[in-house]
């Protein structure tokens, strides 16, 4: 358990950040699942509409530090290839 005032504050900040990051990560995963579901059901129009939204959300998560830059690029690349191939 933290004893100093600064350590107590750091614990508090870490809890807040963890909650925020978990929420953002969940948002990202839900968006990716939506896009993958559209691809599975062969709903290409929906997939093409969701791709830019998903790519944008991936970029935001990379900027926030929730995803590594290379992982974000890999997600975008693979999803774009799947949408393009139909």
C-alpha cells in the first residue's frame, strides 16, 4: 500500500487511466468486430462504410498509446485487404 501523498496520488491516477484505457480498448474491439461481422455476412456496402471509421478509431488509439503504432498499422492493413478482396 502506498504511504506517501505522491504515491497515493499516483495510485489514484493509475486507476483512472486504467478505467479510461479499458473503455477505449473495448470501443476499438467492438468496432473491429462490427467490421469483421459485416465481412462475414458478405455485406460489402456496410464493410466499406465501416472501414474508414475503424481505421480512424485505430489511429486515435495509437495516438492515445493504447495500441502500438505497428499493431495499429497491421490492423488497418489486414482489414483493408479483407474489404478490398470482398
